[in-house]
């Protein structure tokens, strides 16, 4: 398998777009990513389109990619429509990586797009609830929120992590979001505001939750040769890994966290890059407490020390290992199918030195993206880790 | 890209399974295909799961593959959930081909499964209607049926093809279906019965239409080396091609047919196999008249001669180029997401000499599968051609 470059990226600001559909949101980022890569749309040889819930929200099911690509005049190429809940567009990215790495093609388009706002929150929530095993967890009334809350409580009981530490994660996310023109929420919040915001499921409060949102993100993946035509410093994919839950048991300590830990170890082994080499990380903070345990899963600290990492400010911009400089899912937003590529976009911008007020200095050489999706038998249904380097 | 073998296949009988869900239907064929390939489930390194409409029918969206694979204890591997309307499982097959051909893995599982019966035909039909561009064709009230009927009329006007010839295709399909224990309909029909069955949209009558159905089909793709451990005569993939509509105009002569024609030419060029080398073909007869024009698209005869091919019986079992020996979509059935791999299954069985009463003699060396899906701007949204050989 040959080396693959991320030659172009683009995303919309995440937010509420009642006047825009999948096509309009997507067209903007497809053109943006192609322009960023310096390629013509006609050079695209393969496209993987990630969208998780349009069938249930907009009514467009199955051939969503073709409907979207028609908008920019793209056709006559292989198009796969993929879903993997919150890891949907990381899956599209993974497929494009495979297509270019295998030599099947030289230029591939990975797109993620989601419309969650539809004027009916109940409908949006019902759609989101289909990202679990509807016959098992669904019928038990178990939701993502409940799962994340149970995880957070388990971390508190096992390691003494506090709700205040979890609130600090949210504070950091919103601070970073305030520096990011692409974030849905661009307003700082205080620890007190987080803790006193509406209780959702102990210890999770409203300001610890990723919001409902709309948005799109795209990436152009190319052979390294093609990337070199446009830049002397291509961003390449050191590791592209996707996995699914292993059907163990439903206890966090042995399951969900361990899946990410296993995938991270595999990514580090394959790439020869360790957690100590990372200059910036985007990870899946669907709810702020999760960020603390994912620090541990990724080896950014030892097991049980995630809370201390937050207290010491090490994951802030300016810290030793900045995490979720974009504002994360909590502040940047989380239009499910767009999230993975938006995370990758942030890392590409950081590696290129284009992250504006939230730029990590010195400019990082290596970044990691962890994007989990869905829930089956107490584990992520899908979990993806991408390591990018320059 | 290295050569890839189809080492195992399996399908359920297509039909109405009110007592079985996605899991039960899938488990049967996953175990069947693995057994057929002589591999353990734990050897599967990558899975692509095709299902088009469960989100709208059973309520299970997004992580369908993981929910299904859990049933047989499969996890901890990359799983992609893919959709491409009627070409959904050909897309899953294409992805597995890429995964093995690239050297990413040695053993991949391609699965297609669909539940269309839900006790509410209106719901099934509404779901099927989302496989087009819902904002354009959908709002115009344009359905698949209307599209196929318009195509058929165009063929009649341009080439003098008759409704009787179209009925003969249905007669052939039902005759073949009567020989296939996996077919939804296993009963012969006469030309008179086809012509006098309920008019649907001129010239299409009820017996020319693929029925609503449930079912699953799976294939295990492996490196040729692994295939050789189990057989001295592996079935290999001479060509795997997927494309999308090219956004031309909406007239059949210049658009839909030409897409398949273009893809067939590309497949023949890449594989070095021509239409004259084919011993058996499965093609996308969602409505019987389409079979006639697809003969021409695939180069089985010259443009406009499809009707004559039927009159001469050349595409019957025992003819020079047997087509849809399985009974085709019209008689074998068409559970959308399962159809592509079921077509491939039939070709594998024919190449191996395992097609029972419908076996083509002498046993064919090469077979082709054409599977179209969805409708965007008057063309297939997705179109896949696979050429298999022994």
C-alpha cells in the first residue's frame, strides 16, 4: 500500500441551516476542498459519501451521494454511500485512503454531511436513537446519553475523577470554540456556568453535551506524487484504522475504552508514531466527560490520570498536548455524518499552520484524530483513528 | 492490485419472512458463505454490509452491519455500512474486492440483506421511492416504474420491439425460477398470462415486475492463495467495476443504457474478456422489458436486436448465451440490498456446476453480473458490473 496525502480540506461552519439542504452544504465543501488541493473536479476518480440520517430526516435515502454530487456536476465515477453513526465520515475517509493506497485511483473525494435540524427536535432525536442496536439497547430505553453518563460515573468511582474536572473540559472546549470561526458555539463559558447548567444525566450537564447541528466537511486524498505538485510539504496519512466493537461485555473498563486503547496501540505500532510524538489531537467528546477517559485510551496519560491532565492544563492550547483545539464536538458542533472529516480538517489546518487564533505553536508535525460512532452491546459500533503528519 | 477469489457464497431463498429479521436472514448466509469457503469466521478481517432501506422499514439505521454481525459473534474488524439502492450489495462486493486486491486484507465478507415486507405495502413502497432524487424526480411524481415504462416504450418506438417479446422475457424468467429452489416465485407462466396480468404502466404488466421481497446473500472474498487451499479451481474476479450516472439528459437512448454500455466496454477492456466469451449472465431485470435493452448495452447483440434475441431463444438455458438462469429479479425476487450478491452467487454456482436443474451445459468458464441501482437525472445512480471466471 502506498503513502496517501490529504491534499485538500474544507468545512462549513457547523450550526443551524434551515435554508440549506444536503446539496448546498456539500457543494460548498466539495468545491472548497478541490480548490484547496489545486485539482479540478473532473480529476476526482472515486468518491465516498458519508451521511448517517438523511433518510429519516430529509427523506433522501440510499443514493444520497449521487444526488449531492450531481449538484456540482460530478458523475460517472464509483460512488459509495456509507454510514457508521458518528464515525460515518471517518469511514468515508478510510475508504478513500484504501482506494488511493491500493493504487485503484490517484484522486479521491471523501465527503461527510448531515442535516439534523428539521424544525422538529423529536424527529432529530428519534433519528439519532437509531445509531444503536434498536432491538436491544433501544428497547431497554438505553441512550447514548445514558451510556456516557454511566461511563463518567464509573470513572469517578474508580479513579476519583470529579464533576469539576469534567466541567473544565467543557470550559476548554468552549474557549477553543470561541477562537474558531467554524464552530457552532463561539462563546466562552465558566466552570460555574457549566456546573449550574441544566442537569441532563449525572454528572453530565447541558453545557457538557454536543449540540444538534447541520454541516459538511470534505477532504481530497491523493497520491503523494500529485500532492507534491501543489506543495513542498504534503500532509500524509501515517495510519488509517477503522474497527468495530468486539462483543465483550457492557462494562466500560473492559469494553468501550479498551476498544479505543487497542486501536490506538495498533495505530502507533503501524505508524511508528507514539503518543509522545503527537503535537495535536482531536477526539470524540460527544459529552465532555468522555474526553478524560479517551486521554487515557490514547495513552496521553496513564489510566486514571485523565482528570489530573485537565487540572494541569496540559491539553489546552499552549499545553504539552493540545486536545480539541477546534472546540470539539461540544463547542464546534456535531452534525453526525460530517464530524470525522471536520476533525481531520482541524488537524490538517494545525499541521499547515492555518488554525488562526487557535494555532498550536510551535506548529505541530503530527496529529491524531479519534472518532467513535454508534453503540452496540456497550461498545462503539465503529471506532476510527487517523494519524496525520507533515 | 492482486487477483481476488470468490471463495464462498450463500443466499437465503428470497420471499416473505415475517418471522425473521435482518439478523436471522444474515446469520444464515454469513455462516453459509464461510462454510462454503472453508474458513472460520475469526479469519474474516474486513466486512462490508449492504442494506438499503432498514432505517425506513425496521427502524435500524446507521450501524446495521455491526448489529447484524454481532449475531454471529463477529466484531473487532473494520465494518462499512453501504447503500446504493438496488446496487447496494454489489457495492459491498466492490469494497471487499478493493480490500483484498489492495493487500489490505486476505479475507473479506460482503453481505447484502433486505427486509421489505413489514405488513404495510405503503411503507415498503414509500421506502423504495427514496432511492431516487426525492427533491427532483420524487417531487415530479416520477417513479422507477414510470422510468422503466418510458424506456420500454422508447425501445418499442425506436426498434419495433413488441410487448410480446417483453412478455417472453418474463416467461423465461419464471421458467428459470421454477428450476431454482432459492427463487421467490417457482411457477411457470405463459405469454398469455403475462400479457393478461394486471396492467401496471404500458407496456409493463404485473408479471413483468420484480416483487417486494426479503432475503440475504453473502460472499467471502479471499486472496487467490487462500482460495487454492480449498479448491483446485478457484472462481476469480476478472473485473470489478462500479460507476455512477453522468448527469447527461433524461432520454434513455443517450443516458441510462449508455452508462451500462460504457461500463461494459470498460470491463471488457480491463479483463480482456469480450461478450463472445461469456457463458452465462445475470442482469438487472427489475422490470422484464429492461432485459432486452441491457442485452444490447452489454453487447450480447447489436443495438435494436434485443427483441430478436428473445424470439430466437438465445438467452434461455440451452441457448447460446443464457441470461438470468436464476429467474432474475422478476422470479427469483428483489430484496433490494441482497440482489447484487445473489446475482453473483448464481454465477458462482453456474461456474462451479452447482446450479442443479438450471445448470448451463457445458459448464461455463466465464460469467457476468450487471446490477443497476437508483435513479438520478434519468440514469442509474449506481451501476456495477462484475466478471467472474474459473
